[in-house]
C-alpha cells in the first residue's frame, strides 16, 4: 500500500492509467472534463497549470472509478472477482486489532504552514464542479477528523465541504454520522468542536473514512491494522488532533455551535444525480491553521449523475459492511451480499440457502434495517437463492422475473430514515421535515414450502459442459 496520494498516482502513471491535463479552468471546466471522463470510465486525471494559480498546484480526480484502480489503491490482488474482494474484506476486518497511529515530529504536510491572518482557503484552485453548485467545494474526497469529547476516540469521515471565505468552511454531515454526533456533544457543553480536514491523502485511510465503521472504531487504527504499519501523524497545533503526516492540504480549526455561526450551504450536485437538498444553513469550521505540501494536490471525488460511480465500483462500503453485520446477528445460510444502484447504496441483494420457513423474510427485514445511512440507502432489498450471483444484476432480475408472484413476493414497509438528499421527498414532506421513506422487500427466492418441486434450470450439467469444452477447445478460446 502507498504512503501517500503521490505514490498511488505514480503507480497509475506507470500503468498508463493517468492522464495529465494542463490549462483547464477551475470554474466548471475541470468539473465538466471530470464528468465526461468519469461517464466513460476513463483514466485518472491530474490537472495542472490551472489559470490564476501557480504551476504545480494540482487537482487529482477520477482515481477510483474502475475496479482495477480500486484494487491498486487498496492493495487487493488484481485477479480477485467482486465477491472474492468483498468476502476477503469482510473476513479481514472481523479480525480487527487496533493499531494506533504513530506520532512523528515532522512530515511533508508541514512543508508550508499558514496561521491566523495568513490563512487563505482560496490559495488552491478549488473547482466549482457542477453548474448549479452554490460555491467552490474543496471537500469532495476529504477526511474530517474529530474526537469524541467523552470517550476520546478519533473518527475520520468524508463529508462535503464548501468554502465560504478565506477562513471559513462549512461541512454537511447528515444526522447520525459520527462527526455529527461528536460535534453536537461539544455544542451541548457550549464548546466549539475541534476539527481537522484533509483534502488529499493516502487512499486506504480515505476509503475507510467513507465506510461506516462501528461507533468507537477509529479509522486510523483500522488503517494501521489493515496495512500492517501505523499511520504516521503529526499533532495539530491548535487542536492536538492527529494529522496524517503525508497529507496534501489540511485545514485545522474549530466548529462553533450553529447558534453562533452557520452559513448557507449548497446546492451541490449530489450522488443521487440531482441537486435535491437545496440551500440551507450548515455548521462551519473556522480555520486557524492551514498546512500543505509543496506543489499540493487537491483530491476531488465530486459526484456525477449515475450510473457513473461516485464511490467504490466494488461496494466495500455497503455490501461488505452489510454482510458482516448480517453474519454478526448469528443468522445462518447467507452465501453472498451485494449492493447495486446509485453510489452502490440503494439495491441490496442477499443470496441465501433457505433452511426454514420465513428464513428469506427474516434476512430481508434484517438487511433493510442494517443497510442505512443516508437518503435512499437500502431502499430496495432483494433476497435470492444460493444459485444466484448477487453481484450480477441481470441474474438477480432473472430471479425476480421468474421466481416471484408479485402478489406475495413484494412487501412495502413505510417509515425508514432517509435524508434531505432524497430526491423523491415532496416539497410538503421537506416542509414538515418528514425525512422518511418506505423500503421495498422483494423475496425472489423460491417459496420455501415447495422449493423441492421447482422447475429444473435449463442448463447443461457441469460435467457435460466440461467435456464439451475440452473436446471443442478451439471454439471457446478468446470468448
Ligand atoms: C465522495 C463522498 C462524499 C460524501 N459526502 C457526504 C456528505 O456530504 N455528508 C455525509 O453525511 N456523508 C457523506 N458521505 C458518506 C460518508 O462519508 C459515510 O457515510 C461515512 O461512513 C461517514 O463516516 P462516519 O461513519 O464516521 O460518520 C460521502 C461519501 C463519499 C464517498
């Protein structure tokens, strides 16, 4: 695994998977190039010589938009299929033994330090990414670092972050997110919340910041455990919070209670493909120190209208987590879990070996409760038999189309949490702050009580297929 963002970019460059772009403008041009390339599942992009900014002040985007890039970034064996990666990650993270970060005195992030009046968040060529964005979002592929005031553990989470003025940022963390809970604890004591934000860093810690680890599990310690070496950190001058020593750009400061300061944030082109949450007040960060490397690289991961992927092509953040959580309930028979749809967050599929009546419904309702964490997340839950590959949506739809009588197979249950980003909320629901959605449960397993009498699948046996493939080898090479 790489020590910093630059190591990953060099690996992509060596493999001719990185395109350098010179002279594109921060004002919509970089965002639109990113959108067009992302839609085509094109190469990683490194923008330089951005008009109005020193050469060397760069922006990297589209770094995780293919399965191969994701595997390189996170150190997976490149020959692994999606289900192998998910199973490996689920099993590995189960063995988690915290490896705390190592504090060092110096690191590249300290190459430039600006404090107090010198702080200027417009120093970097932060793009206006989408046409109707309400401002320049420096935080798209960022990490917000906060410490729980009561329990003392340190969280990393990814939340969008807009620049308001030279020294003020806002960050939108939705209800229930760890930074939201932590900052509210400080505010309840009448204190500002200390925050560090990194805008460009090594990919393992970044990836973990986008995955909902259990409350109390620090992404720093998980990154150390997974890579086998502690994350090197320097201590923030104002907050004492750990700052990854190889980060590219870091803002450090305090988030006051919203009653003291809150700014209008948004709209922003969101992961659902819309500007749904509009413009509203969000908590701010008053920046006291700005740290950055020489020739800093801002990492951008702005959403693009689906189906282009904002998150991981192989859905570690949803499928591996859901699989793990389902297993932890002690339930038996689960063969595989995958999550499809926008952001790989919306359509959960669980394949299982049915062992008793009601098994599929039990698994589905647990999955519906466990796959959550934002608008639309886990809105559709599909259970399939063990012969269906949950990562193959065509196969899943074959099961839905052929094994279900909709009159019995589909259940709609109202009242689950969604968020203001949910495009399907009516204006009246928004007005009432009624942030709930129904979830749809589709039981595409054969009915348990006659599963031994279902029609045979029309496909040659494995033995016959192997024999024919051996005999007619030439026919099958290259297809
Ligand atoms: C590129 C990207 C942007 C994201 N933006 C937000 C956001 O603006 N607000 C939010 O609450 N979650 C956002 N998320 C999801 C959170 O990062 C994710 O839920 C994470 O688990 C939050 O960390 P936590 O569990 O420690 O709170 C984003 C994820 C990605 C990959």
